[in-house]
């Protein structure tokens, strides 16, 4: 059986076919959550995604006997390489049928592309930035995915090992049960921290106002708080503008907590939103004709799961209990909105300070995912 590899041109029609293949791979799967096609195409488009100011990329598709059989994107993030003084490339947006020849051909194309540009190591799956999906699922194949994570079949890790890829880092994810009230110790810590450091919670009912007052500061805080995390790519001003509209335009503001100091400077933020998993499954990746309706219902209506998209705390306030302030504020909103469970999304397995914040909640670690690496 012949396998052909074709480069995907960064034009809408070819990118839509590329994204659609990734969705078609999981038809009939009860746990896969598809992306919105237009959003994924924008991420892969140099004229739309500001990450291309410091990234180069090339997408490939594999065809077996003329039929689509796999896809992968090679990425070089020059900003991260310069920051870490390394020559590392990434692979991402990867899907493939369970066929050695298809998988080998896909990764050969990506590796050769990287070597020809002076790269000495390959890691993935990772995206252009931490805002993109990353980490190949290695545990939790029978758990519903989230809009912020990758789903893949169990045979994917087997192929990575067969090709000589090893563990670079692992992430874990937790599902917490939303308590009936704020845990007493959490509330006590929150009150102490608020008094000791002169901190307070600021709530918003206007997206326009939160964008104006703290939109840029919020993502600058993320840059500061996440700077030392594995593979973090600092967001440029253009990227911040891009994500302000993408995130702050759809979140439910009562599920957002902003912590400020006495001078109204941003100290911490917690952003969560109703799970869109079931709505995205009903959409099948398309906003029209009815996809928007399912998403709108999920954002405005009642679902029983809330996704914890991110928590960021200024470095000088980390490990001082500020996280308790965030969740002491958010938990009453979760209870009011009928959430029964909260999804943590990705946490580096060795990040004990993050995982420690869940110790007062009933929880289970239900997914694990991996970034694989190999020297070129």
C-alpha cells in the first residue's frame, strides 16, 4: 500500500480539509470534543495568527492509496528557542490511522523539515503557544475531553514509543466535585490573605469594562506567572490583543475572579467557564447553521461541569494563599449556576504548588498526557 505525503498550503480551503480530517478521525467516538473549524483554521493561518511573527510552520497530510490517512504540523517557535538558547522544533495538530507506514512517513517529513532548518530536537504535541492544545493523552481514554485539551486514540503513544520518542514532560488533570459551600479552611485562609496584603476581589458585569480596565494587564500577568513553565512562549502585544477578543468575548463574567491590591493593580486572576464539551460535540466543528445555538445555550444556560481555564498569580504573591481568595469567590458562583464538577485541565505533574490547591476538594486524577521528544 503506497503512502504519499503532501505539504498543505496555508490557504483556507486546504486548511479546512486538514482540520476536517482531524474531526472525521473520531466519528462515533463518545469522548472526543471537536474544535471549531474556523478557529483551528485561523490558528494555522499566517495572516490571522500573530504567533507567526516569531514562528514558522508547515503542515503535512498523509494519503494511503489516495485517501487521507494522517496529518501533522511542524512548528519552530523562534522566541522560545532564543529564550532557552536551543534549537528545538515542535510537532502538533497530529492525527493518524493505526498504520506504521503512515505514521513513519508523517514524522519523517516533519523531522526532515526541522533538520533542514538547523533544529536538533523535536518535541510535541505542542502548539504555537500555551494557548493551543498540547500533550498526547496517555491515560483517561474513556473520559470526556474538554475544549482546551487533545483527545487521541490509545494506539498513538504506542507509535511514539515504537519510533524512539521518549517522555519530555507529563501533565495531569483532575476532576473536582464542587462542594456545597466554600471549605471552612479555604475561607479562613482567604480572609487572612486579604487582610494581610490589602487585597480584594473585583467583579464585573460588563465585558467591555473588564477588557478596558484589565484586558492587557491580565495577559501580561499570565506572561509573568507562567514564564518559567515548560515550553512557555511569552505573548506579544499583538497576541494579547488577539486573545483578549477570543477569551473575554465569550466567558461568563461571574465565573471570573480578579484580585487587586490597594493600588488597584492586578495581583491574580482565575478564569473559568461552563463546559462547552457537549455543545461542541453537537456542533461537529461548525458554527452554522445550528452550532452557534448549542454554544450559546451552554454559555448562557445550565451545564453541570465548569472548566478551570487558567489561574495566574504574580510571582511575589505565589504560595501565599491568594488562590484561596480566588476559589472562595468562585465557589458560590459555581453552586449558584448548578455546576457539580470542575475540570482542572493541564497541570505539570511536578507542579505541587498548583496541585496543593485542590487538597480541600473531593477529586480524582482522571487524565494524563505527555509531550514526547527525540534528538534529530
